[in-house]
C-alpha cells in the first residue's frame, strides 16, 4: 500500500493593475468609475502623488468603502519605490491574517512616473512575485494636451510605450481629425495596446481588469534593462511641486484673480494645480 501523497494548496496570485498617464489625463476619474462599478470585488488602492499632499481622496472614495494607501511626496518609480515593495508585502500579510479583505490591487501612479520601474517590482522582488500578478498597465492619454505632452516629456512617452491598454480621455474637446491623428501616433508608438476613447472614465470594466495584458518579453523589447535593478532612472529636474496652506477665510474672487495672473505669466510652465477647501 503506497503512502498518501501530501498536497499543498497554492493560493491564486493577487492581480494588480497599474493605472498611469500624464498629469491631468483623467486617471482619478477612471479609478472612481472602477470603484463604483458593481463588480462585487474589494479593491485595495495604492495612490502616489508627486507632491506632499493628495486632495483627490474625498472625491475618489466618497461613495465607496475601498481601502486606500497613500505614497506622497515622491515618484513611485524612484524615490519611494522601495516603499512600494514593503507596502505590497504588508497588504498581503494583512490579507492572509484576515485583518483586511481585498481581491485585487490598483496602483495609481503620479503623472510623472515611468511605469517601467513600477512594473519591474513584480519581477525582481521574490516575495512580491510569489504573491502578486501584474495584470496590465493601463494608460490614460489626454486628447487635448496629449500631443504636446508626448513631444515634451519622456515620462508621457514611456507611459504610452509600456501600456497594455490605451484610453484617450477628453476626446470631446478636440476635432475628429485631431483625435484620429493622436490615435495614429499612439499606434505607431505602441503596436500591442488597444486604443479606445473614454468619456469621463466610462469604459467597459472588461477593458481594464483581468485582461492579462502585461508581457515580460514585450517589456524587455521596449527596455532591455527592464530587469536590471541597478539601471539608473531620473526625471527632468525642472518639475517641482508647491503646497500653500492657510487657515484664513477663503476669498474665491481674490483667488480667481491670483490664478488668472499666474496663468498669464507662467501658463506654459504650469502642469496642473488643485484647490482643496475645508469647511469649518
């Protein structure tokens, strides 16, 4: 009589989606749409901001019960990348212990992140690789400002090059000819990714989750040093963030006048600005 063979149940890998796109492209709008979709899944969100403050969270999670982890004041693909590994492993440990529940993870990168080093995390760290599956890199491209951003910023180019899905936002703000020209440009930059126009983040959930789109061989074709953890990475050094806080009563007219003056003087140099009001 042969001895019974011991079997070990292997837990399925936790799928991860990297949501990227240049500043102001509409990543948060798309993420909010995903979180409010009645798909029945619990989603852990890792949100990265280049600056020290994130003010999207109230908008993003006002109607949901999802779990958010912030990684602020640095780019997820460089200065806080080690924290990403620690954070993923910590989430996995808490999930295993039953202290939190989630079915998948969505990483929303800062608009200045190159997705390559973020994706690299899932292949170069053993513990992450044994527990997480990089499902896809989904990139949002702004139809109105995208062409200029692609011409001026290497990060925007990298976001398109590494994408498994390309979603064009704000297509209603451009003429059909301009939209077609952008589609053709994106197709030349990335032959693998499907391209779809989205309106306020409205796109079938099947185009975003569980698409098994990430291909390691394709990533290595784009960047032969993809798995080289010693490869250097840097951003253009003239991009900075600035946060102004005040407890004084807010005067909307004065602020509008101030921003109008700033836009006239420095418009081409301003990538984005956000305003957060706390009512007391």
